[in-house]
């Protein structure tokens, strides 16, 4: 029993160390974005679609997608930067828990994304995407809802 507990502690410490390294780099990125006048937040789906209404949407199913095509968020753009680094301290425990599960090799549920053109916006799974990006995962399983915008005439 002690061996399991020690292993658990080592994984937790490793996950915390990864999170702390990520958090320390976050401040430099925020500082540089302020100097450049560019936003560091994730693009919001609402801002991308603007005043255009959705012509149609449909469930495309579960697919493996390239994580580099995930560019924004449906409703949490203020909680993560444009590289999916958590911006709020309250995210730490959830992030560490997901990292620990990832390091243990657990299969995590697919994220939920909205596809517009060739880009994806996260509906659910921001922390899983953040961990996957941080640990250099190239692909992620996702449930996809495809949306088509009305053409502007």
C-alpha cells in the first residue's frame, strides 16, 4: 500500500511541477502581449462568428483531430490563453488531476468541439486540451458539431 501511495505522490509532484513551469511561462506571455497590444486570451466563438447567424449545425461524430486546429473556445475564452495555458489559479487542481491521469496512461473521454471551416472551438474539455498540448500530444479524440454560417450578401 505504501508503494502505491509513493507512486501516487511522485505523479502528483510531477504534474505539479509541469503546471508550475507552465504557469511561470504564462506571465511572460501575458507581459509580451500587453506590450504588443495583442490579446492573449483564446479567441471566442462569438467573436469569430460576429453577427452572422448559423445556417445549420449537425453532429459529425467522434473523430481524432489535429490539436493544432483547435483555436478557440465557445464559452471559456477568458479562462485560458491562446495556447491553452490556464489563466486562473482555480484551474490548478483540475489541471494537475488530468495531468496525473494522462501520465498514468488513463484513457480520457473525448473533448467536445464545434467545427467552423477547418478550425475547432472547444465546448467541453479545455483542461484536457491544455494538458495534451503541454505534453506535446499531436492528436486528440473529439466529438464534433459542425456549424455552417450564413453567407453575407
